[in-house]
C-alpha cells in the first residue's frame, strides 16, 4: 500500500451552468439552518477503461475530463444551488445567492496505481489528495484509472440531495441530446420549494426537541485543553456478519419485530465504543450514540394534497434530517446483551420517525431564530463520555454513478467533520453482494478496540477484496 504518492494539479477552472440562470436568492430552510458550516466529500474510483472488454472507443484522461465538465455544465442548470454562493444576510443568517458563479473543477495526476492506494487509511491517501477542499475534480492514476471526487457544503445539501446530483451528473454524461434540463430523469429533477418546510403559526414544539437541540448561545465556551484527534478508517463488513449480528439481536431482545441490519449494527458498535471507554478508565461515564433520520417520507402524510407533496419531498433538495440520540452508562452497554441495546436504539430513534417531530423541529428553529441551533450530539460537553453518530448510506448510488467508462470499483463518503463527536457511515459494497463498506471517523482508542475485539466483523478495505 502506498500513502506517500504525489498528486500534481494540471489544470484548475470554474465550470458554470451552460444556460443562463437569473440571479436570485434562495433562502435556506429551517432544517438547513441546523447544520454547521462543514463540508462533505465523496469519491469514486474507476479502472483503466481500456482494460475493459466492453470498451469500443479510445478513452483518454483528457476525453474523460471533457465529458465530465460538459455534463457538469449541463446538470448545473437544474442543480443551480451548487453553482451559487452561501453569504450572510442582514441578520447574519446564511442564504444562497444563486448567481451561477460555478464550481471549481480541478484536474490532477497521481503517481500511484489504483491497486496500491491505501483506502483503509483515507486520512493519508484521500484527504487533500483525491478529495480537495470545496471543489469537484478528476485525478488520473498511473495505471490509467481515474478518481472522480467532489466536496459540497452540508448547509446546502444532505447526502440524499447529493446522491440525486451525482446520479444526474452521470446520466448527463451519457446523454447525447441537446442541452435541456428535462433530460434528467423525473426522480432526479430537484425541487427547491422551501414552502414545503415552512414553520406553522402558531408553532407547536414538543419538549423532547429541547433535549435533542440547543441554541448555540447556550453552549459553554470551548475547553482550553486540547481535544484528542479523530482518525478516519474504511472497513468492509460481510453480509454473513451482518446477518449474524441481526440473528444475535433477535435472540436477545424483547421486541416482537425483527431488528433491521442497521439497528443491530449500530447497537453492536455502541457496545464497542462503550468498551473502549471502560478501558480508558471512564467506567461511570455515559456513552451517546445518534442515528441520522431522513424526514422526507415522514412529511406530507397529513397533507390535503398528500400524493403531490410526497412526490415533491422525494425530489426535495436540501436538508431534511434529524439526529435523535440516546445515552447509557458504558458498563451497562458492555454488560447487557445485544438485543437489549437494540431496544434502546429503537426507543430513542422512534421519537424522530413521525411527521409531527419534523414539523416541530421546523417550529423550534423558527422560535430561536436568528440564533442558530445545533444538535446536542455534536456538542462536546465537559466531563462527558464518548459520542458518535451513525448515518445510513444505504442509498449511496455507486452502481448508478457511471460516467461512460465502466462501473465503480470503489467509492465512499469522506467526512472528517471536526469536533469531538465521531461519525460512521455504512454504505453498500461495490461488489453488490450484500456486504457493507463502513467509513469511520473515531478516536484512536475506539478504533483499536474495534480492530482487536471485532476484527472478524470490521475488516480493513483492501484491493484483494475490491478485485474479487
């Protein structure tokens, strides 16, 4: 494995939407305003297209880049939010100026072959190399392969929205038709109607929201002591291990409903993180875990135009997320069976699975504006135990992000978001065999426990695995 390769930038330019866009302001929704200023990265790796038996035309890095940029210019007509700029309004809140400023596009060359990249340690192999700051781009590899990556502002889009964009970009790269927004499939034609997430008058706020979110004016000043850095790692988990965890949870829980793979996986990880805390001498501390919940399918159920609103929410571009969390003493999490922990996961997640929860969250933000709010799970409070968030990436569309030179060999989000809370994103494996790819951003001692106590579950990603 090679971490010390050099990436040399060969060209930088700005790609704007190919059709004129009338400059206008697009306000961020109340749910967008809950997100801090943080960037999310994602990358896709492809083999040398000339090695594919199905390749009938000569593809060079230059021709692939031309195709990427042309498709990007077309897709930005519909996804104009990504071509704009986030600026502060008169009360200091962020808004989106849709001015077709465009996106930065970087072309680069790396002196490394695809099979030699150490994806297990993305802090060294991916960070700042294939996933540049706030840019889109493509990198040519020594073997003739290519890496396509982009970084976006989380305040503008969640993973669901970014997936819509990525699939549409790939579809556009295949299109030979004239430049028309309607060439994008209906499901990927974004909806920016902010009125779908308007606050109610009068609002209605459940007390549970004050347990989950906090105005930043009530946060304590940052601690003067240095915080421990978090590390990023990428593993694969086999379908057999996921089924085993699910079966173990079924055998040891009191519920009548079979736990999902995500519930069983998250509960198991919660136990491991708690175990790391006990080894660190924190036997009396509380370990907190949050689960990201998408509200798109929850909103619109009681609308007079239920089907119409549901269809728009399916195409809605922006953030429609909530992060419920639970906290338990680490010793209890370690000692209790997996099924018991699954029940605890279900209990705290259930609070955020209703339409009323999301409507109330919108009202909560409105009541506190212009003071921004933040999910409490993000906030590191003094003398507290470990915290981390699990975000389900099962909709990650690596099998649909085909730009015309073969299927994805490997893809992952890259989200070293800063702060003290960890982050975990499970995604489907590119092998399409039921395995998961798991991106983790956790403390060193937590990763050490995971790799020593659960190395049969979490296996470092390798080229041998990807090249099966």
